[in-house]
C-alpha cells in the first residue's frame, strides 16, 4: 500500500509540482490550500505524513500543527519554511513537528526527510558509525564514545564538552534523576542516552518520550497505559511507556509541556515506584530511572504556577546544562565534519570537506536551530555539491549574509522592526499601544506559546490572533 501524504500550501503551482514529484515516487498525495481545508482533510482521512507550509492565508504552521496533533496525534508533520523563519521552525519542533525543511524546497531533500519520518528516524548526532568513504581523508573529529548497539556520540574537544562528559561519567552509575537543560536542537536526548549506556541499566530499555508531542487527552494513556473501554476510543488494552521502560531508563523531553494533572501522576510514579492504568483499580510496580530535558527555566515555571514545585525537586537530583552550538567554539568544526560524514553515507556522496570560507561562515553564524539546523544545512549543502569541497554557493543566503545585533543576540524578545509603533498622540492610540505592549510582553514571557499567552491574557486564541494581526505583531524574523 502506497504511503499517503497531505501537502498544505496556498501556492497551487508549488502543490502541483510537489504532488507530481511524490506521485512518481509512489506516494498517494492530496493537497490543501488553507488551514481550514487541511483540518477537514485530516479529520476525514488517515495520512501517513503531512507537509505544511508555515504561512497560510487563514492560519500559521504552529497553530495548524497543534490542531493536527489534537486530531491525529500520531501523524508526523513536516514544516516547510524560509530561512527567515528559522526560529519559528525551532518552535515548531518544540511543540511536536517531526522536522522542518527550508524553501526553496529541494525535491530529493524533502523525499529523504519524508522517508526518515515514515521510519521514525529522529536521530541528530548519535548514530551507528557511518561507513568511511574509500580513499577519502577523514575530517577533524572530536573524541567519540562508541558504546553498545552501535551507539556513537561525538563529544567534541572544548572545555565545555569535557565538562559535560565528566558530569555524565559521575552521574551515570547512580540512580539519580537528572534534568538536562539546553536550547532546542542541542542534543539533550543524546546526553540522556550516554547516561543510560554508561549505567548498570544499559542492558534494559531506553524509552524516549517527546512531551511536546503528547496531546492533553492521550498523555496519561501514552505514559501509564489504559484498559479497554476506559474512555471513548479505548478499543483495547494499552501498555504505557513506563511499563515498557521497566528496569531501564525513561527520557521525558520537554517536560514543561506536561499538564498539571499529568505532573501529579508522574510525581506519584516517582515517589511510590508504581503506576496505574487509566480505568484500572490495580497498581503496577515499576523500576525506572527518570531523565528529563527542558529548554525553559523550570524554577521560573514553578514560580508562575505552571510546574509543580514538589515534582521539580524530585527530578532535580542532578542537572546538566548543554550549551548552544554558537557557544561551542572549536566544536563547531567537529560537528560539521561529523554531519558531513553522515550526509555522504545517507546521500551516497563522496564530498571531502568544507572550503575555508564555509568553515569561517559556520563559526560566525548564530545557529538558532543548533545541531538540528546544522545537520539540515550540511545535508542540503552536500546534496548540492558537485565537486570535492562544499562551497559557499550551496549554503542558504540567510546563513552567508546573516545580520546580527550582537548586543541583543541572546535577548528573548525576537520581534523585528516591523513591530515598531510610533508614539501615540491620542487616548485611543495610547490604549492600543498599551494593549499591544501587553500582548508582546506576555508572548515573550511564555516563549511565544500562543495558547499560554491567551490564557494569561484571559482571551481565546482566535481573539489573540486577531489582535496580533491588527497590531502587526510578528513572532520571529518574518518578512511579510
């Protein structure tokens, strides 16, 4: 049976081009030109994968992604975006997108991403060792830890990398719960895998859960299981991930996305070492080590009442901070070389290296998407390279000519100059300016999560979107 794909884009020509290409590759394809049309298609069909443009006439990719996750939580969604929206793409990954690809879309690149999504291959930098290309020079690489099951982790050579490995070596033999902090795409899951592989639990399962991809309705079922008939749609018994991980390690990525109710159940599981399926009156004992990851300040979330303080202290027995790629210094060259080897293997290419100009660009670029973005950039560059060296011409324009305000590089307020409003001269304008500033400050406070912002502002999401449109509030480097 042919895999089914839904293509969502308001450009009919682009949809037709992509539909024709994928049909030739033996995919069953459908198209939608708006968010409303896409939601209707998702409700009435079971697609294996969804490709969605970030910008649509009636919604944006983030809202559409959340809607699709609520309707069909298991369907992988790939966001198509320009490099000007790269920070938005990172946010999409945080709330459950499988991957993002940049426009203009390269057909071979998107085909490869679709195949990986269908295989649920989510690895970024920890992979079975890539085959060496015969006759080619090895790229400069950092220290590698190759452990069981072909698990390979590139450590890097910087002081930061050495410190992370020291922390892993110290905490791995214990049963302490660990919080791993870091921006999206920095490789937090692979630090968790290293801890598991270096522990006495390494022969038992390592179960990874993306809490950002769990719908509110199904989170408890996914984590703890349910019995047949316990709720609408529970047509058979389900074993939760905590039971699957028994004896091993469970990794909860983006732990801050769990609802308050699920946090209560998680706290009980940690304290009592037992869980209860939805609809059951019997407890199941478990022996699971818990490692969690987050890209937000959980202590700040505790202060705001969004995260339980008792759960935070239960989890925070040991903390590891994974730095952003832009702060990794010489490790940038090491990771780029690693991704080049992966791309050569994946694309059956034999590119030797990056030229010096490309290396200089990589060291200067801010990498808002961290390792995930670097992997995509290198893979795309290798795909477009016809010679032995990756040249500047194969890189996205926005990377080569990035405009950075270093004085504001780490400022969480990423609204661009299009959000500027002149000083008001009347009461109506002053009220609008005050409302606009309140919306912006709230969005910044919740890391641009519009659902949370709407809750804090005590309005519904639709009203928030309408006001953002009215006041021309753009979340990211958008060039509309």
